[in-house]
């Protein structure tokens, strides 16, 4: 029987603010899983800490709501121990790019086959609206006592430099587009970053839904007018993010330069979609090449004992023989 | 006098000059001759150049510690002589390079001074093997030469050294064997012919009975092998002295089937291990104090979410970076309480290289049986100890995965209860455990307080019950774990003094007990092996009948004594403490006990070691 969106929902009370971008992302995650027909018990979600981090509780799959900034290493450990699972790591902009920045960077060195989806709204919501690492300099939201004194980081450019093999940006209220990006990120064999722009209607009073979608208030009349939306889709602009020959350094370089340039666009128009994609051996491939036993059984499934007797399966006699002195 | 004539050999030199390999060659040769060996390694936090040394104690009887005396000191440089010459016993021998200094400059006319013309032997060897152009490379043979001269001096048969060298130079390096054996022979004969007559100490080949197989092993390797047998298939680490050796041993043996992941920091090390453990892998991480500090938040999450994860903390001298390559037992109270809030954890403190192995297995069994973090407090001294011990006996070793559900058991449970609850309230506190991938077993985990399903709730009644459920696992563990896994008691019930200790001082205490017995001092010794849950009843029983209660620890404040007082109400009468970064010797325990008994000292501070 085909799985429906309903099968991925729980009845847990949702306490996000009305109008929160998290809702759009949550729906897109549930719909993407349903469209992919992934059995709920084969999916394992991890999240860090923040409003967004409650997401796993609303999704009817295995879920771990972990520590602030640590979603990625938890997810990496789980995926490497059991690669049969579909592992998605959920992060926030403060959570993943601030306190968890070291993991964000270093996970890029490993190309573990998982999707890192970051809820990016420019503020720390649960602690009442402080500036996050993606809030642009000099912006003053209602919640800030002074304009933001720090420059913002560019997560897409950082991911590119760090070695992510799939880099994309989505928008929380573009349901269909976001769904497709989530599916593409999960299907990508390797490490995928999907940074999702989302409004925080309570604390980010600058980068609002209206701001992203070009609904500008006419000061004189007080009426919202639809000017040109800020967001545009890369795929509709003829942009090709894919490295077609991963063995060609020139093509890699060209596609990285192009992705970097696209990642710089913000004032005026903001691109969403896939910025960069390359297929390379995963960390698991590398591990399997070293440790033959892992090819047959991943760490979580390796037979370690005889269940009826408890006798350990490992044979260390050869190692002991090497250490033997008499 | 030592219980058995034991012989102590020391080699020193700049870090990176081959001190370790010389010592291993010497130790292996003695061990292959049926002798018991205990080796202590000391080094600076530096890659090349600073002074390091290795002391090998050898005996025909079992030994478990080092002694202060040195019977033979082998040196390549002046610094080693300066630092260690006073440790050499009267009538002992000092091997030195006569091109560096004159014998009268050594200042030990009461010792046998053996000049070794390293360069002469190396040149002769180069000539013999037509390697004159490699003279620089061959300087490394100083090591073999010093070992061989030493063995010639004590008269341990050359064939043992020969086969040790052939065992070292094999495979890709096999071509180097004849040259090393040739140089060794020259140096050995020099030691025998020129100096043996003036030297009183001898080592002899002892026949070892059939069925008494022995291995020579270090603490980190012992742990690694225990983890393999215990089913650990996922190990994470961030490089740190002295813990990295364990992970590197596992990584260099891919046949064990362990995924070894070097993480970006210790926060990632523990959270990766927890992620792997959530999926059902037996997962572990090994670190030292500074790394363990970073792991605190991960420990708390694993405790809150009932995840079996095993953490080895090879303690070194703190606080902060401390003495990064030196020994201490300063993390006991931190390990008992690390991370904010309260959650159950087990804390084990192995005291020798057999316990390092078997505790690694037990740690995983406890972690899964009680579904909570297990911390093993290892330390620098034993991590870097090289010791001969009996072949590990695997009879009776078993793996216990606790309430881990099979697919069938899970289906039955779901059928009878309607829904799987990961944190179901149970009498023991332990709930049946499913794994991701299992149909019907979906769970949620969260660092927030949660209900039986694993969803967040701040309900006060749930909080009271859930906290109680988790903490109750500690009572269950205390009840189920047999006393012989919690404590070891040595000596007679009645004694003049009762020593209480944990971890690595065990060896020195056991060796010293024998000596003190010879002096008419009756010592018994309580080793506390499982520190949490604390074996309060047994400890109280022993202490209540003790005449004089003394704790022996490698830390400033007597942390175990504080724990004992907290758990049993008993106060120690005296303490023997040390915090200079160097492990406790057999001599120091003997002297410490004398001071407590004869001079009525209530706090003895030990300071030996270079």
C-alpha cells in the first residue's frame, strides 16, 4: 500500500509561532518522504537545538533531537554505523553555522551520504531574537537593541570550500520547489547541504515573508503591493550546477567559481535551487576500502556474538600470537 | 630487600632517538627468556630532542610495578647521565659514550663504567655489510648496541636477543636483520668479555611450563583488544596523549572490522559514537582529561536518552593542559559528576593490564544492559606500561546486550501493548530497546525531559517518574553486578594497616605488600574497581574492621577518600598521595607505609621519579 503524507505525521502538539517558516519546511519534509515512499522506520532524523529542532517530534520516523550545534556528528555516526538508513540532519543558522560551525566545516571533508538541511532565519528564536551568523551586518530587527555589528557568513560559499558535494538553497514557503530540493538532496549520493531561507515572523522583522516575496508596503496607502519577488530559481535561468566529469579539474574549478559567484547574489535578487553538485566516492566507500568486514556488514549489523551462548565472535588469537613472548 | 632479586635496566636519550624501540627490544628479549617484565615509559611533550627514558624491571617472579633503583643505565647522551646517574645503585653499571665525556666526569666511581664506542661498532658493521655510504642512517644502531652490551653484561644468552631481533626485522625489513644481529653480537661479546667479571648482576633464561603462555602488552593495546572482543565496531577519537595509541592500534588492524573515525574535536568524537550507538553498534571513544572535559555535554545527552556508549579516559596530570605526557589520577570526582544535571552512569577503574582488557568487555555489557554511559578511568601510567601477563583467557567471557529487542520480540511487544515505548516505565528502570530500521519500533529521543514515547514534556509528575526511572538503573546495576567485579581484596583479614586505592597504584601496592610482610608489617589492600555504583556495603565492612585506614592515590586531594567518606561515612586515618606526574614506585609504597605506621604521619606526599 502506498504511503501517504499522513503516515509521516505525529499527533504531537506543535508550539511554533503562527506564520513560522518552520511549518513550510516541516510540510515539505513530510511530503518529500511520502513522494519518495521511504518506509518511516528506515528514516532517522537528527536535529540540534532551537525552535526548528523540535521537527523530529512532528515526523513519524525515528528521530533524535540532540545538542545545540551537534546534529551533524550524531548523524555522521549513525549513517556510518548503519548506511542502510536514510539519515537527515537538521540544523539551524545559529545552531549549525554558529556553535556547530566546526562540525559544519569538517563534515565537508567526509562526504558522508546524508542531507544536512538548515533552517535559516537570521535569528536565535528560542532565546528571543539575537542575531545569528547569517544576519547581515547593520540590520536591526525589532528584537535587537542595536544594529547587528557582525558580518554575516555565507553558508553556501563555506560549504563549497569545505567540500560539500551538493549545495542548494531553498525557501520555506516554496512548497513544491523545496520538496524537490529535499528529494534531490536525499537522493544525492554524498553530503548535501540544503540551506532554507525562512521568515521568523516574531523576531526577524526585516527579512519577512513580504520581503522575500516582494510584497512591499506602500507607506502612503498602507496597502501591500506585489513588486518583483526577490527570489528566483536557478534552474529557470539556464544554470547548470552539475560537474559532469568529476575527473576533470578544469570543470570542477569552473563549476565552483560559478557557484561561488551565484552564492554572492543577495541585494536585489536571491537565487534558490542547486548551486553545485558533483559525484565523488563517499566516506563509506573509503572506509569499506580499508576495512573489508564493513563491506559485508556495517558496524551496527556486524555479528558480534552468538546470541544463544553470548560467546564473542571476534578472534584475537593472531594478535595475541604477535604479542606472545613465551 | 626485594621479594625476589629483581633487576632494573634504564635507557634514556633524546625523544625520537629510539629509546622506545631499544627498551622494547630489551624487554622482549628478557620476556622470551621466561622472565617477568614491567616497563615504565616517560617522555616530554615534544616530538624530537627532549629527554625521554624507559625503565625495564625484570624478575624471575611476577612483578607489577617499577622500583627506584637502577642496576644498569644505558646512555647515548650527557643529559641522561646527568638526570639519572644518582638512581644507579652502588656496584651498578653505567654505559656511556667515551667520545662525549671522560669516566671521571661521570662522578660515580662506585659504579662499573662501561664505555661504548658506538661509532666504532657502527663503522665495522657498515664495512662488513658494504654500507659505508649509509653511515648516517646506521646511527640508529646505537640502540641495538646498547641493548646487546647490556645483555652481554648480565649474561642472558645471546640467542634470545638474536631471535628477538629477527622477529623485529622481518617482512619488508628482513634485509636489516643480519646486520643488526652482527652488530649485536659484537656489542654483546664486548660486554661479556671485557666487563662481566666486574659486574654482580645476572639474568638467566627460565623455562616456562607448558600451558603458561605469556604476552607482553601495553595498556592501550590491552584496551583495544578488549574492545574488539567486547564487540566494539565503532571507535572515534580526537588525537590526544596518551589515548591515541589505542585508536591507532585498532586502525592499523583492519582485520578486527572496527570503523575507526578521527573526528574534528572531542565533542564530535562522543556525539558520533552516540549516533552509532543509537543505531545498535557497540560504540566507544577514548580520550584524556582535556578531551573528556569537552565530552561532558555528550555524556549528558546519552544519559538522558539511555544510550549505551563507552568512554575511556586515560587520565593525565591536569588541570588544563597540565603535564600532557605525565601521569595523574585527578579525574575521579569529575568523572563521577561530569555534565550538568543528574543521570546514571557507571564508572570503572581498572588497576592492571588484565583488567584493562576484561573491563573493556564488561564496559560494553554494562552500557547495553543498563542503557547508559560507562566511563572507564584508565591512566597514563598503565597506558604506557609494557608488561608480561598471562595470555588472555576468553573462557567465560560473554556478551550481554541487555533488553535489545529482536524483530520478533518487538512484534510481540507491539501486539500486546499496542505501541512501542522507548522509555517505558519499568521496575528495573531499563526499557526494552529497539533500533532504527525495525518496523514498529519508532522512537524519539531528545535532550529535553520526555514522556515514555520520547516526546518533550515539562509535566511535573512525568518528570518525577522519568527521573526516578533513569536513576533506578543505578540501583539495578548495584544489585546485579557481582562483588568480585566491584572490588578486589588482597591480604589477610587482620592486618596492621589497610590500604585502599583505585587504578594503577595497584601494582606497586601488591609488590610492596610482599616486602613489608618480610619486615613484619601486615598489610591488606582493598582495590575499588567499580566506583559507580559504589560498593558501599563491602567497603564499609572492610573499613570497620581495619586498624589503620590509608588511601593511596595519585592526586592532591585524596579524591577516593572523599568518595568513601561520602558513601560510607568512614574517614581515612592517613593518606599516601602523589601528584608530581610520575607513577608510584614499589619503594614509595614501602616507605609511605612505614611513615604512616612508625612515624604516625597522617599525610605522606610522595615525590620520586625523574
